[in-house]
C-alpha cells in the first residue's frame, strides 16, 4: 500500500489543530501507521527541504520548521501521496480551496500548517529520514 510523509508544522501544533488535521486524514479513509511529536534539528530540516536550498526563503523556512514541536506521521492508503496533497490544498493558502486544510486554516505561504510528500519517490526518502526504523 502507498505511503506518504505528513507533517503538522509548528504553526499547526501552536494553534492546537493537531486533532483537526488527524481527523481529516482519518475521515478520508487514510491510515496513520507512525506518529511522533518532535522538534527538528537544523540538519534534518535542511535535508528534508534540500530541494529548496537555493531559494531565497530557505533560511527562513528552516528556522520556521525547527522553531517548535511538529507532528510527523506516516500515512498509508490508496494513492496516499496524491490523496493527502488534495486534502492539504495549494501551497499558498490564499489560493488553496476552502475545504482543504490550508484553505481553511492558513493565510501565509510559509506557515501553511502541513507538509505532504510530493511523489512516491519523495515519500520514500522522507519516511526514511523521519522514521528510519519503520519496516
Ligand atoms: P511542503 O508540503 O511543505 O513541501 O509544501 P509544498 O510541496 O506545497 O510546497 P514547496 O515544496 O514548494 O515548498 C515547501 C514549503 O516552503 C512550503 O510549504 C512553504 O512552507 C514554504 N514556501 C514555499 N514557497 C515559499 C515562499 O515563496 N516564501 C516563503 N517564505 N516560504 C515558502
Ligand atoms: Mg514540497
């Protein structure tokens, strides 16, 4: 079964909407197979977002994602990567459709509540980074 890495970013934890996000994942029919509340170190954050290393917002993104505890999850189901990206909505929360997580709960592009792997290839890499012991 397909798996994806989902993060409830520090802004989502700070705003007490962990339950809200998890509830949407469960309602959709996706299964949570690993879950952990943790604060990322800069090295892990940089590896996670390495595709954005040359972007002007990279430093700010690393600071944000390491700035407080986040929830890391492995989510499993039919086309889980695409299914979660659809639940999350567009990267820019102003563009994200109402009814999506970002569309309903966020206004700023950096503080957009959740991360979801963008391909099965990324999911593999990210799940190994966050949950190296997961079978
Ligand atoms: P992730 O699931 O978090 O990877 O989001 P995404 O795949 O929808 O977007 P992308 O990978 O392009 O960007 C990664 C993250 O960087 C976004 O989710 C935002 O938190 C942040 N980000 C993206 N674009 C910008 C930007 O223009 N400015 C700032 N400050 N942050 C950005
Ligand atoms: Mg991305």
